[in-house]
């Protein structure tokens, strides 16, 4: 997330999103980039809303992904343990 939040890295992030989402035009990844900036916080806790957004974006072309439940995918135990250990 730190890399994504650096404005100079935006072209690389948008290109990566477009490639990962198999979008034909890089410009189509702009909405996903803006969503990432507004949804995710600096702390690395997984967000149910963030996962829901990814499901929405990826599910547009994949029925199996549309059936996923964000609440069943999010597990923040690892991040909580790392934070407790003082890693961030």
C-alpha cells in the first residue's frame, strides 16, 4: 500500500491493475486505482469493503468470483499479530 500511495508510482500501479484485471485499455484501470486510494488505509488490515470492491471489479467477467462472499475471505489475524509484534 505504501507503493500505491506514492503519486509518482501511479502509472506503474494503473498498468499493473490493467494487466491483472485483463483490461484491454490501461485507462480502464483508473477507477480501480482511485478506489484503492480511498478504500484502503495505511495500516494493512484487510477490509471487507475493499475485498467486496475487488469482487465487484473482477466479478464483472467471472461468475465464480461474483459468488464469493467478502466476509468469508477476510482474515486479519496475521496483521494483528504483526502489529502486536511491532512490525508496523
